[in-house]
C-alpha cells in the first residue's frame, strides 16, 4: 500500500491527534476517510475560500480595471518586471 507523507508542525499534529482520538480513529483512518470522501463526491469536503487580503486585492484590481487604470503589455518581460516591482 502506498504511503503519503505531509509536513505539519508538532503543535498542530498533537491538536489533530486529540480530535481524531476522540472520534475513536487514527490519523491514518481519518486521512483515508478524507480521501474516500474526495473520491466519492469528486469535491474537497469543505469550503475553500480566499483570504480577506486576497479578496481586497481582487476588489482593488477590479476597481482599477473599471476606472481604466490598468496597464497593457505586449512584452512578457515588461509585464513580469512590472509585477515584480509592484509586489
């Protein structure tokens, strides 16, 4: 059977183990349940949403677009330079 490894800090792992143990499961069992849920529903079994910071950035970009403040690039290198300088 294949093995999957993930990196997680020790505190989060211990907190996760406590919750899973209360359910009478092991980490392996919980992960298999999670994987089976993804397979059977063909979806991640929880809502994934952007961070507040990302939402603000998208709203700002949309506002700039509506106000005609966006830049157009034909040269990919110039686009990357602009993005690098801006972020």
